[in-house]
């Protein structure tokens, strides 16, 4: 159901919303493009929650996003809450024309590595500020093209409380422990989701399947909790393949302990590769050197003997002067 923003004059004093088409119709809640009084393009996300299920998640997430600063973390601009039969919560954030990472299909391998490296740095930053993302996905990574590079910007972060399973529209990135009703936020759950993201970026598929009419959340959950084995790891380059394989261990104690370990693996691999790769000399330069170099001449021993004999005669003559 599309929200009727006309019921919220306090919101409409600041924004004009186009609700003719959702920017993310498959996700939980409604996401629309908006324009503020200054003509700036924004994104408006509206969620309706029954009062019996309200845990203040979005207001706390908004507050959390205001406390930290990182180039890859996209903070909310404003938060509105309207209470009635249903609690309507609305947040605004900057609009990014490139859209989410899930819609990008023609990225080069170098660009993928750059994006993934920035995401793990931002994830490490979140964890250092006692926030566990819990709903990392390619839909929640927006791309911006700046200075010749793709800059990923994370949304829907700022979580310091466990997100109930009922708040997830799909289970594709959830770690096994997140299906436990007594789940406690853990950075290793984010590492699981980050590994799913690596798999998605390089293979174009999700390791446990993508939600559809024939693959509902219940089947995805069964695969995550069961013995389902993803089969496309060979399409992922190192060191990201090894990172994802360890990050998708069902027992969280078997995964990476923190993002710092992953960052160290990436940096060590890059340093080692740079060290062992030979310096490539262009063919043209080599040919020029060969042309300029005079060929080595063989030694003529008779010339050496003649030189020695001449020196001896000259010495004899000088001694008798």
C-alpha cells in the first residue's frame, strides 16, 4: 500500500514526494524519490508498523547514523514519526542516481575489488563504534561515481539492538544465528553477510538462492541452516574467495573474528602480489637496446702475442741506449 503523505502536513512542508513508482518495490517498506524546498533530490523511505510490534528500530537507527562519520556511510537527513492506528516512520537520505549495487552488472574486476575493500573498511568502522549492521545486502549499498571511481555508500545502518526476524523481507544474507529468537548482535554475523555479498558481486548469484515464488524464505532458511554448499567459489578471485569461504562457516567461531583480520588478509595479499610480480620491460625498449649494443668480438690471440713481442723489443732497445 502506498503511503498517503497528505496526512502528514509537517512532512509536506519540507518535501514533495513522487509516489507513482517505488525505487525498491520488493523491499520492506516503500522507497520514493523526493525533492526538498531547495530543489535537491532525496530518497524517502516510509514504513508502517503496528503498535504491538514497534521497537523504535528506525528512530534508533537514525540516531545512530548521526553519531558517526565515514565517507562510505550515508547518514539519514531527517526522521519523522506519525502515530495512529499504524505507526508510520519516514526517513530521508541523499539520492544516488547509480542506484544500489544489486543493479550493477557490468563492473570490471578492479572496480569490484575497490568496492569490496571500501565496504569492509566501513564495516570495520561500524563495529568499532559498537554497531552491528545485521541487514547488509547489495540493496543497501548505493553507488556514487566520483573522481573516476565507484564509491559505495551504505544505508540502513546504525543498529545497536537486535533486529527481529519479522523485520526482514527476505533471508538471503542472514547468518544462521540470526534465526535464533534469542540472537545477540555479533560482528561475525555481518562477516557472514559480507561473504554473501562477495559471492554475489563476482558470481551474480546468491549462495543460498534468491527469494522468489518458488524459493520462499522458508526454503532459503533451510539451506542456510542445513548442509547446502554453494558451488561457484571458483569464479571469485583470491584473496576474496578464501575470505568468503571462511566467512560462510555456519559456526560463527569458525569464521573471521573481526573485520581487521579480513583487511589484513587483503593488504598482505596485495603486498605479496606486488613483490613477486616481475617488472615487465616493453618489447620496443628491449629491441632498441639490442640494436644499440655492439656485438662482442672474439679475442685474436696472434694480436696479443705480437703486442707482447713488440713491447719486449722496445724494452731491450731502451735499456741499451
